[in-house]
């Protein structure tokens, strides 16, 4: 399998769709650990598809399973690194996981 960084946008779209279908099948079987792996792969493929151009340092974003805004401090590849308001520790997420905080 090719690296996501080597795929075209069309190939990344196909990979995201394949992973979406695979996640739906796994969800039916109830295998939570396998589902988490496929979801992480989906977010990575989506991150390479989106890139970092639409994300802003200082911008606030929502992250799945977190109820506070995540503020981006810097990028490393397709990962956004930053902090939540109640934490002094920097954490990183693939940009494909982030949605604009409203």
C-alpha cells in the first residue's frame, strides 16, 4: 500500500470511502478496538486530503470526545499541536479530526 503522502486527491477520496465502508461493517460486528484503528486511518487519510491550509494557528477547533475547544499552536506535517483551556500540556491531532469550534 502506498503512503497517504504519495496519493493523489482522487486516491485519498477512494481510500476514505473504503475506510468508511470498512468502519460500517466493523461497527456491525461490535469490535471496538478494530473500529478505532480504522477510524484513525480514516482521519489520517482525511488529513492528507485536507492539508493544513484551511486551519489557523490560534484558531479554536472541536475534537471528537472532547467538550472544550482545542487551540492550535503549530503544525507538524498534517498534525495540529496545541492545548485545551484546562491543560498546560501540548497535544497533537491529525487535522482531519478537527472541526471549527462554534
